[in-house]
């Protein structure tokens, strides 16, 4: 049985981001064919976060903004007994993920919005051991809302893994300007408010969450781990 995407009714998006899904489809209708080949040159840290996630041996994993399925396919090779789920707001990317899935894959891919999807409706799951955001929060309009929703879906001792762009503060100004201009062409932007929000999660949740943040390179990007301590 190969990876699958089931036709299920998606509730009306209460965050007004239906247009964002259409925007993603317009960007990736062609880009999906070359996405994995081109992104390996500047989406650094993805394999690092995957290896760390795998070492925790989660019973199920949800990737939000799964795109072509590249990360989930890697995880499936390492954790064959783990239930894997992929959510994306681009139907074009989901089609590509399905088309490249191995016949033996059991990954479930679904269309939905990170801020408001129902895991029970889409995946028949209530909670997750691990949630992965791999260079996706910087593309989600309400990134804080998406992160807040994912925290609510963690099981006790579950972990959210994040890898994304930072401000490239340790690099020359010309490099920062060039990279950020390039990313803006794909509606990707580092939002300082999101990282500040992550940094304050421990105190805001009275110690029920543990947060680790580390830079990739000279603040090219960052890795974050948020664990639910209960």
C-alpha cells in the first residue's frame, strides 16, 4: 500500500488563509518538480533535526508543511513501525508527495491549514509524540497560531521540532540582503516575533514546556525543540 491522500471535507478556514493555499499552489505547480534538488543547497539543518527526532523513537509523527514528503520518507526508512502523517496547504505539493511515495509507504498525507486543522478528522489521531516544522513556519501567515495549535496536540513528553531561517546576523550585509530578497520571491520571511514567542514559552507555560534553541551557522537558521513536560 503506498502513501495516500484521502478526499475528506476540509472545514471552512476560520483564519482566512484559503487564499494562501491557492498562492502556494501557484508557486509550486512547477517548482514541486525541482524542489528537492534545489532546496538542498540552502535548507540547512533538515537532516540534523530528523536524526534527533528519530533518536527519540516516537510512536507517531506529524509534519506540518510536509511539502514533497522528503522528510517523512527519510523518517519512514529509519522508523518503519512509526505512524507518519503529513499536512500541507498546497494540494500541488501533496500530489507530488503521493506520486513519489514508495509502494510500501504507509504515510497519510492530508490537505489542511496548520492553524485550524482537526487531527481527529484528518488522521484519526488525538495527540502526537512528535510534530515537525521544517522550513515551514516562515511560510505560514499565522505562524504563532500554528505553533500554538501544535502544542495543544502534543501528548505528554511529546516534542515539537523546528528548523527554519533566522536573520543571518553573522553574515555580511550583502549576503543577508540577497538571501532575504530571494526568499521573499517565495513568500518566505523570518519573523522575529515568532522566535521571541518561542523563547518565552517556558515562562509563559509555567515550566510545563522545555525549550532549546541553537543557531545553524552564524544565525543562518535555527533549530528549536519544544517538549511538553507532563
